[in-house]
């Protein structure tokens, strides 16, 4: 029985969505193609009709994860910059984000893995970082665009690092302390929010 073009596109989108969640949960090397296809409700044989390689799927799944994360920020467009920045920081540096790698940001779940991936995956991560920095640059305080960009890079680095460390900590109290300290530093009025020179 032949699959229609619309059904093929739907199947491909489902595989990308499932892979995006599974890669964030288990890492690029922690899950195989057969498992992704099974979770998507498809046979392993259909994989190569849609993707060149596991690396190709990893790049597409990572892009999907970045797009999904950015969609969460769209609701902030009408807010004042300080309020939007605080909303982003509080959602990102949170127990909910820490405890849900499969639906969270690709940077915290897969950033360390991306270093060892092929160029296509690295390129997706580079674009994702640039988009986040651009958004944060539009929100952070600063006297010049250069100062705002520097603050945005620092803020993103601290947010990502905090979630990675909080996930890695084997002590729940330490994990929470990492998140709380980062929020105290990045929250409006904290040291990271003072206008830059």
C-alpha cells in the first residue's frame, strides 16, 4: 500500500518530533534509530527514505527543539523588556525545566553532546545560540549595543550552565541551591541586571 505525500510528510514530522524528545532525554548516542522509529509508530525500514543518516535526523530534531523553545518566548513580545527578561529567566532557571530535559532547551540537554557531532548538528546549535543571544540582547539593559550583547551572552551562559549543573548534581539540595543562586544573580535588581558601561 503506497503512502501519500501528505502521509509521508506527517510521518517525517512525527519522527522528528519523537527524535527531538528522545535525543534530549537520552543524548544523541543514547538512543538508536530503531528505537526512534518504534516510538514514532513506524518501521525501521522507512528511516532512510526520509533521512540521509542519524546525523541528519539529529540536526533536524535539534532544529525542531530550538524552534519549539523559541515559540515559548513569542508570548513575551508585548511585555516591557525587564518583565520579559525576568519571565524568560524564571522559566528557564526553574525546577520544571531542570526536571524535563525531553521538553526543555536543546542547549541544556544536548549542548555538551553537540560538540562531538557532525557539522550539520553544530551548525544548528550555532544558529540556535545566535537567535537566543539576539532575543536577550533586545531585553537586557546596557548603554550600548556592544554592552547589551555582552550582557546577553553572559546571561545565556549562566542560564544554560545553571540548568546543566543542577541536572548533574546528585544532591537535590545542591541542585536547588544552584538554581536559586542563579535566579538571585540574574533576577532584576540583582548584580547581573545593573546597567553595563
